RNA sequence: GCCCGGGUGGCGGAACUGGUAGACGCGCUGGAUUCAAAAUCCAGUUCUGGCAACAGAGUGCGGGUUCGAUUCCCGCCCCGGGUACCA
C-alpha cells in the first residue's frame, strides 16, 4: 500500500478531536510549559500559507515538550473585535457579529486541516460577552487605580484619597496630569464632584482633553502605534492632530519598568531595541528661564545642560501656553500669521518638510539663569508641544536644527567645546573640553554635565529630569465593534458601573454609522441591557448617559493569555477572570510566537497590563512572556506581500489537498529559519513529499507492514543517534528547519542499510512526530501501539553509538603538503594543548621531519608547522 | 540622519561557543528501469584549468589578529527592518 496521506490525515484529525488528545490539565504533577501563538483576527479572506508558519513552529515545540514529559498548554482563540468587520458592516448592513462568526468557523476549518495540537476547550473570543466582561472588569480596575512613584507601583485609588485626606498633595509622588497643590483641609472642603475631577488626573484609566490622532475617514481617534507615517495603519487614511476629550491609559507611568523589564526576558535584540526606542528614555535637566519684563518663566528640557553657555536663543512650540502672554505688541501680527500658517499645515506636510526652516520672533527675551544674559524667544514648529516642556534652549553650535534656525534668522552661534567647527553645520560632538563657558571651562563634557546640574539644583532653577517619548495610550474609539465602556456620567464626570453588573453587553443597532449628531454608532442604541441578572433596562438618555465610545482593538489582546489558563464550566469561569491557582501553576508564557509588527502595539500593552495586574496582586509575575520568537513573513513567489488585493494568495487548503498537511508543515519549516522573511515556493515541496514516501516505505515491503524485531547493528544505531542528537539540539535552540534535514539524512541512510528494525524505527517515528504528526501516528499505531504517540518519551541520545574506532584527520604540513594522520578515536576536545601526544603522532608519520610546533584543537585537525 | 539585523554555489539555505565551507532540498547533467511516460533508483554538480589524477582560487570589498577566520577586530559598499524635528 502506498502512502495515502489524505485518508491517514483525516483519520487522525478525527481521532485527536474525539479523544481530546491535547487537552491540558490544570491539576497536574508534571512540570508546566505554556506555548502561545498570537491569536488571529478572523478576516474575511481566510488563512493563506503565511499565517500558519508560526503556528506550525509553536506546534512542533509543544509536541516536543509533551514528549519530554511536560504538561503543555497550547491554546488558540480569536481576536475578534476590530475595524474590518465594522467597515464591512457599514457597507453591507451585515452585523459584525455574524460575519465574525462565519470567519471564525472558516478559520477553524482551515486550522484543523493542518493538524495542530491545540486545546480547543480553552478557546477565547474577545468579542464574546463572557470574555469581554473581564476586559471591562480590568478597565474598572485601571480606573480605580493610580501610580505611586514613591514605591513604583500602581495602587487602589483609595490609598490616594487617604493621602489627600491626611496631607493633601504634600509628599505625594504620583504620575499624573498637571494639578494644583492643596492641603488636607482644602481637599475635604472640595465638593464631591470637584474631588472626582481631581482624582481623574491620577487614575490609570482617565478621560482628558489631549492632542490625539484623529482620522476623519475612519471617523475615530487612533493610538500612536496605529498611525504610520502620518496615515492610519488600517486603510492608509490621513490623520490629523486634534485636541479632543478621550479616554487614555497611563502607560507612561510604567515607562521605566517597561524598559527595565526588557533585560529580564528572552526576546530578540531587534525587538527589544524597537521597544526601547519607542519608550525613548532620555536623561537631562529641566531648567527655568525667567522672561524679561514678565511674571513668567520658560521651562526647558535639555540633555546637554553643559552647553548652556552656548544657548543664544529660546524656541517655544507654537502651541505653548506662554506664547500669547509674552508676545510684544509690535510682534503680535507676525506671531499671529505664523500660528495661522502652522495650523494650516497637515501632520503629513509638517513631517515631510522638516528641512524647511520657519519661525517667528515673539519680541520677548529670556534671561539665561547661569550667564544672566538676555536671549530672544522665538516660536517654531520644529519644537513639539507634546515632548518635554514644549520649549528648548537653542544651542546652535551643538544641534543641527538649532544651527539651521540660527543661520536662517541670523542668530549668533557660540561654540562651547574646544575644536567645535560650526562653519557649515552644527558639531554635535558628545565629548571634548569645554570653552567659552566660564566655570565649566577646561572640564570634559561628562564632568561639565554633572557640575552644571549640581549648580542648577543649588540655585533652585531646575533639576535633573528623565523624559520619555512614550505617550499615554488613547483608549477610546468612536466605533461600534468593540468592548463598551462600563462607564456612565454624572455632570460629565465618569463613574464606573458595578462589577456585578458586567458584562455591559454591546447593544443591537441597525446601522453602524455615527449618529446625525456626531455621536459614535452606539448613540443609535435605544436600549442598553446593562443589568443582566435582573433584566433591568435603562434607556439611553434617561437615567444617566452612558459612555458611547468603545475600547480599541488591543484591549482584549492585552490580557487574553491569562484567560486560557482558566479551566472548568461556565459557572466557574464566570467567577473570575483567571483563578489564583491557575495563574500560580501556569505562570508566564514560556514561548510566545508572533509577528514583529506588534512590537510597539500589542507587545507593549500586553506587558503593561501584566505589570498592572501584578501590582494589583492578581499575578505572581510581571512579564507576560519569557521567550518570544518573531516568525518571518511568507511572501508570494515574486517577494511581494501575499494579499487578496494582489491576487497572489496561496491557500493552505489547496496545498493540503495536493500534498498533505504533513508535507505542508515540513515544507514551511524547511523554507528557512523561522524568523526570516521568505518567498513561498512550490518547487521545494516535492522534496519533503518524497521524504514522507521514503519514510513510509521504510516500514513496508510493498503492501505489507514489514517491521522486524531483529537486533539493530552498529551502522543503524549510528544513523538513528545522529538524528536524535541533531533534532534534539536543534529543537532546544528553537531551530525548526534543520531537523528536517536530519530526518532526510536518517531516512536515506536507513534506506541504504535496508533497516526495517523496530529498535530503530520506533524512536525515529517519535523524532518525526513533532513535524509530521499524522504519518507518525499512523506508523506508531502500525508498530502495534494503542495510545497516541503524542506523549511517548523522547528518545535518549547515546554518544557511544557515534564513535568510530579511529578517525582520519588531515594535516597540513608547511602550508603545502597534506598528510592523513590516523589518530586514536578518544583523542577529542580534552586533548587541547597536549602537544606531546600530537607531536608523537605527527613524528611517526613525518619520519625525520620533526615539527617544531604541533597544536591539537578540539576534535578535528592537527596542524603541523615546521 | 540615528538605531538594530544581514550579505555563503544556478536557487532556498547548512556550518553549535574560530577547526576538512557548501549539509539537506530544489534545479541541472548523465545513466538504470520502461514499448513509452510518470514514479523510483544510481552517479555527478562552488568556480577556473585538465580526459583524469590533481592544482589554484573562493563565504560583499579592503586591511588586521591567529598555526587556522563564513565565524573575532578596524574601515568601506550593498540589502532588509525600526524610528524620525524627542531638544
């Protein structure tokens, strides 16, 4: 009988499903191992061959770990809320829930065909009320928390209220919006609503007027990571900066911990680097400059306070609050027209025209607090309102942008470091000896920085300061297909709904567009079922108004990995988002597989929520995933991105139908290293198909299964153990491509040896079973085993089988002649440096020409030099 | 611009911490089997010269360290990714 992959695969697919072969147990004595894939967004186009790449690798690893005796959690689910389903709904009127469910069913069919060992009993769906009630619950926790910088930890808001009640804002070290100081007495005297308003400045989930990315085409705001090059990531629509009242999460509170945590986890350097850059820590000083003839101060942030003697002018962002206050009457007109100009420039224009030097003089002067000299204050849009203090001390000698500005407006340029050449550009050197800098003269830059900061702090005109590029994450979307906020308003002050009223179920509406009044789609809902238990209904508009925004796509994915840990029936699962027992058993994800495109989005929020839940005492760890592998993209054969739009999509179903799932799995792994981008090619799949047929034939003679119980000989054992060693070592270092080569070598050698011995073929089957599980299960059962191969112990490697009696080593003599010297087999790595032995051996062969120096290097070669 | 990766046959790619470069697969060439084809099997396949044995060169380019470098160091070129007035 020939190898009939389609019936074999169908048989085992069904068997695994019926017997729940891959169900993980929470109460297990075994050591745990958690392998997670980034769950897919179920799009209408289904899976193409690129999607399963990571799933195949993680599945291989899960199966490998099961063989090693681990209790493996390997779940899958759907990131089901999101824009495309809603855009589709707007066009067709089809409810997103309906299309989403259809897509999920299609995904499941496709995934099942590839033979993954997922524990489907734990499936999550972020758009399922049973799931998002907990997303809402976590939001409530964020709302009722603040960040205590003194202990670097989030705390319940009650501790902040207690602080206010006892000492007001004195001795408070919190991450918060700007606030006015007050005493305990004042706090107690504030009306209730005012207290609530103040607390909002501290909450980790807060609503505030902020500059946000507004996308008119999508009709919603977007987070920074959802905007790429000034256009929306989804759809590529233009985005503008707008001041709007929006929900945000105070991720900036965690900036330092998100940075530090990177050193504790095993992610790729490039991904860590992306996150580091995104967080963008910079260390320097904040310095206040008095404004001449005004009761005002301009505060600047600089990483180079040592260059303060070269600060020949100041620049404020056009949006800076002092601009109108300090502008002199004769400059009013010029400033007004410049403000007009900057407003007219779109974000895109501003970003693409960074070379263009523009600005205007306010007519005001600042007093340099160190030199007491007067410097003019300008405004320009190269200074950003959102970073630092929105103002800079311009040092044209050491900063190219300042230099360009100085040249353009004819402002003085003073070098402050010896040898600084400013004739045709700034000299941005970070070391050297200070000049033109009074008491700093003669110092080296690092020393000057310390000295000047000390002086600034002494004088009380500023302080050491660390800034981050990271911004708080805008959390509301003017959209329908997302989690509703568990929020209602009293006098425009947000209040959370009771936890036991969750979930706040997404109400039915019949059109998915914004309302005529410009409210988000949820404004169309006339009835909100927000009290499930008692079936109470409050009407929108009556009672208290409810938040009409929904949460962004990344809300559910920020914690979904915890939900997989929950076991049990509906009632158990309805009790808590994840049980303490489950979390203390499964802990972090041990291997997380997914695309690097989530570096500044999901992977940051995912870490942020984990740290928050850790602070709240729900999790015994504060990083979600220990090891992360970014699988590369599979492109079309021309190297283009595989997409429905380009019509170059290869459907895995077709590949499975033609070559089988095992061949698809082997081929995807064999294309190259998992992290690399690589084009799909159909040619190579013949190679792995051929391998599978050879493997099958190894166990058969014609139609008959023909495995014997004969004792294996040396050569056969060697072929097997070479394979065990290679595959085990490779899998241990997360290499999924090279084991395929090892299988091929082994099968070729065993075919040459005509080996049909159980002693060899049983372990070989286990080795192959991670990559090609269907054929392995079939051969395993033909070998007379009743249970699934999936948890059979991994073969043990024995080095003895690889040893030869003697090995022949080449020797290069005098760099010219080559000699073959036969060395004893036990002369391996441990012989390093033992020149005498090698000398003797060499001498024996080089009779008479005794070498001066012989060096034996691990395992292999003897070089002889005369 | 800055920060990370990476450059190996006709192609995808091996080579663990410096130790016989090109494993394995694809493709190609020749052969066996076949009436023929498919499938299968065998041999060859880095380049140059040679019928061959063999010799020389060879891991983007130029230097260096080393008995020995794809691997380590310095300079340059090219490709991919991230980021972009972040003071």
